[in-house]
C-alpha cells in the first residue's frame, strides 16, 4: 500500500455514519501484548528487536481479516509519511518518532492496525465510526485469538498480560472514544465534563492538533485502569453508562442553545462561515476551531431539524453564485478536518511546504469546498 | 474567586458545611482541596506514580550500605532506580523480582486492584484458568461484602463453591 492511495480521502471511520456519529466520532480499542521469552523493548538489542519484528510481521501478514493488509517499516519510512499515519490515527506519535526496528501492519480500510515494537512488542488497534465499542471488542478479540494460536504471550495468572509499563497491566486494554462537544463548550459546561471524567478515573485528551489541547472541541476519553476489571466490563461501562450520558448532556446543551441563545449559536456559525469562505491564510488551529462550528450547525440541522437563520443559510449555500445548493454534508466537513492537516496537505500536493505556504493551501482548499 | 489557602489559584471547589446550625463556606483550588483531603485526585500520570514509588522505597544506603548492591533483575539486570528513570520495565520477570516494590504503584494505577480479571490465553491449562477465576471471584466477593451488597455476595459465594 502506498500512503498516497489513502491520503486523498477520509478514513472509513470518519465518514459520518455509525451510531451517534454526530457526537461520537469514533470508537477505538487497543490491546498491549508482549512475547514470552523476550525482554521488553527497552532492554532488547537491535538484533532482538529485528527478530521480534520479523516474527510478528509474519504472523500478522497471514491473518484473514477480510481486507487487504499491508506492512510498512516505520524506521525506513520518510518523516512526512509517518506524520500522515499519525494524523490518520493509524500509529502513535511515540511509534512514528521512536527508535530502532519497528513496523506497522495496516488494513486497507484502516479499521485495523498493529504496531510492532512500539512501547510493547505488539499493540493491536481496531477503530470504527460512531459508538461501536462492542463491535470493536469482538473483532480485536478474534484477531488477538488468531495471533495467540501461533505465539506465546507474556502472561501471568496473577497480573494478566504483562506490559512494559505497569499502567497497562492486566487486560492491556485501552478503550478510547472520540467525541465532538462544541455545545458543551459554548454553554460553558465543558469544565464540568472534564472534572467528572477525571473523577471517574478516565483520561481526557484532545483528538486533533498538537499535544493534549482539545482543538476544535474534539475530545478523546479513555480508561486508565486495566487490571482487575475485565475487557467486557470496561467496554460496557463506556457503551452503556459513560458515553450515553455525555451524549445526552451535549444534546441538552444543543437544545439549550436553540431555545435560549439562538443568537450566540448563529453568531458562531455565521462568523465561522464568513471566515472560512473568505480567508486566504488559515492555520490548522484556526481551521479546526471554525470547522467545529460548521459541523455543529449541519448536525443540528440534520439530526434535530434546527432551522435558525444562520443554519438555514449554511445549508442552502450555493456554488459560485448559482442557484444550485452545495449540499454541505458532515462528510464534506469531516474531509476538511482530515485533509487540511499538515502532512495531508503536503503529501496530497506532492511537495514539502513550510507553515506559511501550508496556511495558503489550506485556505484555498477550504474556500473551494465552501464556495463551490 | 481565589483559593482560601494558597491565595493564588482560582477556587473551583466550594464546600458548604452546617455545624450546629452555623453555616461555614470553604472555597479552594483543586490542588489545596486535594491536600486537605476534600477532592480526590484520580488521574495519576506515570511520572507521578514513579515519584511516589521512589519516595516510599528505603534508600539504597539504608538497605545495602552502598548502591552497587541494589537489587537487580537476574534476567534483564534492570534496577528499581533505572525503572523510575525510564518508566518502563526491562522484562516480564521484573513483576516477580520487584513484586513487593511494585505493589503500591500497581495499586495506585489500577484503582486498588491487584489481581487480573478478564481474558486468559486459550492455551492456559484448565487448572490455572480455574485458579484465575477463583481469585477474581474472591476479590469480587470481598468487595461485595465490604459494600454490604449481600445479595451479590451470596451469588458470588455460590459461584465459588461451584468452581471449587
């Protein structure tokens, strides 16, 4: 697989379908595993790392996943390609910019990746659009079973699957749900959500952008505890309790905006639209921030039938002054989120660009998508 | 509003207490509230966990007289000091070698849990699987008794007896 094959479009999990996809962007489960009989990576020689890599690569590439799978040697991949994989959530930053022999196995439709020699020997990941944690759990468990038939994992009856860092011990599971919560932010309730999540022992991170800041009102919520609680219990907690509750709060905040502060809502949407349709320079941070408001407007129209003046206008935007409406959909906006990220911009135009030139190109792409 | 204790940070935790009909209010920042034992900090980063680990260990000098003899893993030769620096262990055996020392860190990271519950490799011998199940059930039973959920406790006890 060449990364340019996938860099021109959004991932399947970001296509806007899937249960509760207006608020829940995606569901992800990852499992951390290590091979029995080997040291953890920090104490492995280069030769040992290569041995682990070859062994796992062979097994993973022979898996029957119902999709074409490809392998990439991450340590031999150009930096821009590694950036792109991070932007598409295929590999972690740690894996992209780590050291030593390491690789990644990617399913063509991007629902599955396996990082070899990240922090642990093997990190499996299954990603799906909307709230689909149970489906992720079934699939990743099946893949894990297939691998386990051919190899022995480091496992102890007392501590479960043994991981390089004790924080992943036990099931080695990390459940992450990506959420879009613009209304909670606009109504000033996002702090409450963050505090409540932390009180429940969950980790909250930003989804897009650098570091942990939640750019564009996207948040990633994950479990921290992986020992003494089964995979099914963690998944059920998220799927039946935590996420539905947050979705309810976000929906309540959207209704509150509509009924009590329609002008605040319209102001944000109209300003976002005006800037995005006219700017000639736009940073990725600003783009995320503004696109988030458009995404909210379209979702409120599609899912709640909201029709404030700004939302009406947003949904009836015409191409180039013609009468034909553009039919802005969530997919259009999601595409802009994905394709205006730095590595996507550069790979898709076929050359490296500095930040200033990226801002020009980003603004151009957004203008043409929103003006027709 | 400023925190009443440090007078610096914004107060985000507001406590109202009524004792003998007298109402008193406290306004604290998150950090001071944690120190006062009012707010519980549940999200610990690995670095905070590791700092805690070193602080609870007797120093090398106290243990061995000199640091050259610090306990190291016979399989990967990592020492606890190295682990606290690197934040990752050296090999699966470290969990046995440093069992005592790692216990408080594992408890903190996993909400006081110390025994695995969940998936077991399919190749694990039946008897081992049974033991894993029993340990997990006993742990749940303890928790049920402690929270006075006797209905659940009775159910768990039946399950344990069936397995034995």
